[in-house]
């Protein structure tokens, strides 16, 4: 059974940092692209970042570029999101999601349960 | 960025009703369109991928259609467990973008 379990969320002051983790199990983690998607309270879903299977290629939403860094440790089956210079507008539930396999069109096949990040003084 | 616009933003319907939600892309995205269902406090769940392919385990009352810029999610006979928010999402180009969501409520 595929499982994605996020952790690391919490309350942080504006300008602070936080690192989210997503522990993967039940599939060959090192062969899949992985994504982060967030959802502000009462709002819709917003794509944040993605990373390819070997961690070499990454992409970011303009709103987080230069502040957030996505990475992965395939030996530990874990995805990360390092979030620096946090702003109030980064407050959201952060989901990790596994992209579908090789052939396009692609989609988010599996999602974690999410971890809440609150940026407030 | 490709903008995704859903309509309506919300709707009220009764059990057994046929419901249709539309999604329009700001440019052609071929069939790179997916639909998700989200219930309060839960992660999104994939319903339809590649515009019209039903994800394994999803009831057949859900169907998707469309290509290019205009897409539709149809629920043929609304069930109590279908009251939720539905999102379309394009995977044609990065950044992957979502529609604003359609909340389906009980009439």
C-alpha cells in the first residue's frame, strides 16, 4: 500500500524557517517524481514545487522561488521542503503528492494527509 | 501560466441528480486534465485523469469529457458521499495549475 506521511509543520514567526518531510512507503520511491501542493485555510489547491526521481531537476512556483528548496533522499525514501523567509501568506496545509509514472498525461496519483504550517507572530 | 476556470463555484443538488461541472483552460491543453474530489479536512482524491480515464476504484457514476480548452466532470446520479469540493488541474505545463474548485452541497 502506497503511503505518504508528512511531518514538520507548526507555528513559525514571519521571516523564520521550517523543513517539511514526507516519508514514503509501499512503492519504489526513487523512480517517481514528487510534488508539494499547498492549501491555505478555506482556499483552493496551489502547486508549490516538484523534483525528478534522482533529485537533479526541480521546479518552483514563482511565489516561493528563491525561498523554498525541494530535495529528496532516496536512500531514506523521504521528500523534503526547506522553507525560508516565511511569510503570512505561506500559511497553509502542505501536501506531498506522487506523480503518476512515465507516460503523460501526468497526474497526482497519491497524496499525503498534509501538515499545517502557520506563519504568525 | 495556464489559468483554469471552473463553473459553477458552487451548486446545490439532491441525491439522484445529474451534476455537471465545467473547467476551461486559458490555452489548449490537449487531454492533460485531471479531476480531484476533496472532502473537509482530507487530502484530495484523484477521480479522473487524462480528461476521461476513470481512476481505479472510483465509481462509474463519475465521468469526464473534453479536449483542448473545455472539459466537463459529470456525476450521473449524485450520492450522499459525493458532497464535496471538486477541482480540475492541468498537467500540460509547469506550473501545474488548479481550478478554483466547485463545492457541491446538499439541496
